[in-house]
C-alpha cells in the first residue's frame, strides 16, 4: 500500500529541465510542496509560474550545487515557506565523455564538483533538518553508467558509482531513521546530450536518445513510487531504462 504524498515538502536540484522538471511537475500535481533549485533563473521562474497556474505550491531559488551556501539557502527557503523538509532529491548532474588518456582534467573537475560534491553538499544541507525532525528521505538520481561501464564514460561512471556507494553507506548508517533511495536512469529524452563538448559524440548520442530514449516522466514515476511508500519501507535502488538498451 502506498501513502499519499500530499503536503510533503520536497526539494529538487537540477529542476529547470529534463528529469528534474518532470519530477517537479509530477509531485506538484499530486499535492506536494516543491522547492526548485537550478542555475537558470528564467526557466525556474517559468516552471514555477506554470505549477502555480495549476494550483500547485512551489518556491524556487537560483542554485549552483557547487556552492554549499546555495544549497543551505534553498533548505532555509523550504523551512521559511513550509516549515519542514520531507525529501531531498539530488538530481543535478553533468556528463562529459572522453578517453581517460586524453586528460580532459577540466571536465573531470566539473563532474566531480557537480555529480559528487554537489550531492554531498545537498546531504550536508538537509541532514541537520532531518536530524531535528527525526525523519527525512534522500533520493539520489544516479545513472546506469554507474552499473555498466563502457569506454569514454570512465570518469562520469566513476562519479555515479561514488554516489551509489555513498547512498548505501548512508542508508546503513541511518539505522532506519532516514530513508535513502538511488534511482539509475538509462537513456532519457533530456538536454543532457546537448552539453557534450565533442560534436561527433553529441550527434551520436542525440541519435541514440531520439531512437530509444524514454520520457523523463518515467523517472518521475519511479521517484513517486519510492517516496510514497510507508515509513517502514525503504526502496533502496531502482534501475529504469529503455527495454532495448543493452
């Protein structure tokens, strides 16, 4: 039996497009109060306006997950506007693909700063609130790249494997006090590929996404399932990918 999520206060990073946007829309539609964080203010403003037009409750703040203060401010906004924080969804992430021996150190640092440190900063911002409340739920959006390792994804997959390890450690350390969920999407139709620096990789990735990519709403449904479970049930890991993805 699932539980109604109406009234839950849920913070989402990387919320201005793609999976984060889909999660925000789905949760708001079901009556959750959503806090949106992302770097693109115009997109946040537009999304918030649309959610409010549909009678949803939403607040937002420009948030760069590389900056711990930005995440602290977003959590404070949740407390100020809604008085609590039930769920943190660490969704912000980037990918750059290259051979490791090409030494794209700048890309490595960006992925480490956003995909690992950004998640840890989110946890660090939310955990004091969860400890005070005596409950909380962290959902980390990971990737199937952290499950099946392939060439060109070494560092990206490494950041995602790091979050998988951190998630499981936190789950065990919580002794049931906090819930921790990792959700690993495969190819999803988002703007993710458009951020790749190499034009040939971008073209090939876009073609694959167009051919087999699933809707970000499928990932939003997985998030909904995980956070709607009764308090004594922790959904640890969900892998969601196109049926034809190898």
